[in-house]
């Protein structure tokens, strides 16, 4: 932990201090991780946090933030979950790590009783907006998991309350703090990939995306498997695509002008309401297209965002960059490669000069060498740092806002079978 914490600090510090103006303008939240001077051990400097929603993600956030309990002066003062077994789980984990938070099953009681600086909200999507608004209005800084909210109006209300309260609203897009993404974005924003023509992104899984119900009791179905029902979630769009449209917007430094898409329940015909198979196209003002698809009945291609420029390609999830002009392969190796791949066999004999358009076999280069970072932990460390400063770069909020509105608009485009633009009242 120590070594990795130090390496990561050095890496982030170098990026924050040595990054180009274009890069730092595109990723202004980075600087907070390079500033440790405000992190004194004094009790008066301790950042007091509550977590609302200690389910799967809430507990993951708890585990991640505990990584910093020795380096960062913070305390988990309270936990809240309206489902007792999950609350208990979070409480026990805190106790094992020397923290003794009070526990609540109603977040309003927590807000009435606790002296805290900030909250971490990890409830299901449809519960984000009203909890966030109540917390901001009470003068608390908020870290809320992605995606922001279930409707465009709720997303807008969260944003407006953040503005009127002056409190931080950070959305849980952890890639914003991932060193592979940060270094890759620096290269994109410095022009290393040339002109980006397309972004291709996808998230493919092969499972039913269901969670087991306590004692197989069907009364828990909608509470536990909320992701599968439209009242609570837009399924693959809000749960998965929201991360990747955020990456596309960040890479392009623009937000889309339109979205169209289609979707279906192709395989998991098990009573769910959300699509298990979607395809969406976002168009950007400069003509770039972002082509997105997600499915849950084939995992061969996994998860990726491919940023494709005329000079090169970046694939963030596998930490690789590919030049359009790869280093020359020695002649004899090239010949062996061509024979192995049957290139000669495919050439028509004696007439046309047509050559098959094969994909490059070149395997690219890693973007960064040390990949042992937890972006989830770093975004929480940043949240603590922002609270200490009393403010965060506005872009940390707008990244989440733009990803969220275009995600919900994609759902509407699929449902209506139309190409949609963002109505003026949701533009910020
Ligand atoms: N950033 C990421 O990579 C990532 C990964 C997974 C989930 N998430 C997000 O985290 C959020 C939670 O997802 P999850 O998988 O943990 O769901 P979950 O169902 O496992 O957990 C949600 C918890 O919230 C509790 N809850 C519901 N309503 C509540 C209320 N009014 N007050 C207090 N607690 C309440 C539930 O009892 C449950 O324990 C979602 O928004 C999801 O999109 C983000």
C-alpha cells in the first residue's frame, strides 16, 4: 500500500505539475491529488463523512476509502441503509477498521442528528435526486454515484441545487481519476492521435445480471434487482454506458448534438423490463461519431473505449496506444507473418490490384507502465481534498451532468425510434 500510494502520488504530481495547458484545462480535478498540504492530522481538520446506501457499491466505496485511513484525516461518522443486513455489513467493516459510525435506516434522521461535512450516496438510481437535493440544501458536500438520476428533470434539479447551495457535487465517474485515462487524455488533448474521427465503445457481458434474492423470496425482486425495471433504472444505459459516454465527452471536449439508437430484450426474456441488447450513435458538433453497443449474452469483446484518430488509436481499458504507422517489422518476420496469415492466398491472380483491407496486427504500446492503481479510491481521496478546500472545479460536476443527460436522452431515442437533440432547458 505504502509503495503504491507513493508511486501514485509521484505520478499524479508529475501530471498535475508538468501537464500541458490543454490537458489541465480538460482535467482540472487532477490538481487536488497533488496537493497534500491541507491534510493535517488535527482533529479540527478531520473530514466527517456519512455513507447513504451501503449496498454493493456503497461497501466497495467504503473498502476503497479505508485504504487511506492512515494517510488521510477523515472519519466515517454515520452509515444509512434502509435494508438492515446491508447496513450491518457496512458497520462491521468500519468496526474492523477502527471506526465506529452511528447507523440509521432513514437518511433524514441521519441528517437531523449528525454533524458531518459530506455524504457519499450509493443508493439505487431513482433514489439519487431527492437524497442529493436534501443533503445539498442542508449545506453538505455530496459525492453521488453515477448515473445522476432517473429523469432529465431530476438531473437538472440536482445540478441547480448544487449551483444555488454552492456545495460540491461530484459524480462517481472514477475514470476521471484513473492514471491510464489521465495520461491517455493528455496525449489526445495534445494532439497525438491527430483528428479523432470516431469513438467506438462497448460493454459486453454474458450473464443474466441478476442478484440472488434473500431466501428466494420474490417479494424482494424489485428491491434487489432494481436495475432490471424501468421505474428505477434505464438498465445497460444508466449502469454501463453512462461511464463510457463520459469518456467520449472527455476525450472530445464536446458534448453530443444528437443521439439515435435501438434496443431489445433479445435473450434474457425473464420478466425484466430493460433491454439486454442496445446500439446507440452519438454525433458531435465537429462531425465525430461515437458508436456504442452493449449486450449481456456474449462476452468475447468485453469492455472498451476506442478513440480513433488519423495518427493513432487509444484503447483505455487495455492500457494501449497504437500508432497508424507502426514500427517497421524486419523483412523476414513480415514474410513469415504474411504466409501465416494467408495474405498471398487472398490475392487475385493475374488481374486486379485489389488487396484485402486487413486490420493491423501490430499490438501497440502500453500507455502507462504501472497499472496498480485504484481509481475508485482516488476519486474518494479527491472528494476529501475538495471538502477541505471547500470547493471543486466545476467541471467535475458538469462531466457527470453531461454524461447523465445524454444517457437518459439515449433511452428516449431508443423508445421513440427517433434521432433526438437535447431540449434547451437541460443545456448548461
Ligand atoms: N461507479 C461504478 O463503477 C459503480 C459500480 C456499481 C454501482 N454503481 C452505482 O452505485 C449505485 C448503487 O448500486 P449498487 O449496485 O450498490 O446497488 P445495491 O442495490 O447493491 O445497493 C443500494 C443500497 O441502497 C439501499 N437503499 C435504497 N434506498 C435507500 C434509501 N432511501 N436510503 C438508504 N438506503 C437505501 C439499498 O437497501 C441497498 O443496500 C447505483 O447508482 C449504481 O449505478 C456505480
